[in-house]
């Protein structure tokens, strides 16, 4: 179970404000709570889009549940003109664009001895 997800896609950097607006509208609905979304951060680098999400539970399971929710479908449809799959040959859903972690490090909690 992993409660962090990073989705990678392609965008036109000029569309970042529209993409942020789509998520702001959706995040004001029931969807984040229904999927257990605790934090969302959108990053852009040149023509790349990185969508970092923290869930209160299993992120993959949350994304599967989201696919059944009409609000998830609505925001996905609104994003379609702005966000393109990184690899269109394999893309069927956002789950197909999830980056695979290959290194993790967590420092000690503040105020604790190493």
C-alpha cells in the first residue's frame, strides 16, 4: 500500500492556470474527501506536468474508486484539452501514468536524537 502518487503527463506551460482552476473547482467538491486525498501539489517543468497526491489510504485503490465517481469523470473531461498522456500508447487512465518510486529516505523527526 502506498499513500503517495505521482502522475506524469505533458502540458503546454501556458495552460497551467487553467489546469489549476480545474483542480481548484474539483477540490471544492466531495471528491477529495471521498477518495481520502490529503494533499495535492501540481508541478510543471517545461512541457511536463507532475501531479503529486497524498492519500489517507491506498492511492491506487482511491484512484480505482474515483473512476466510478461522476465528479472524477467531470474533472478528467475538463482537463483533457490541457493534459496529454506522457506515453499515449499505454495510457488508458491516470493510473497508467503513475511514476514508480525507486529510492526513499526519511530523516529523523525534529527534536529526536539520531
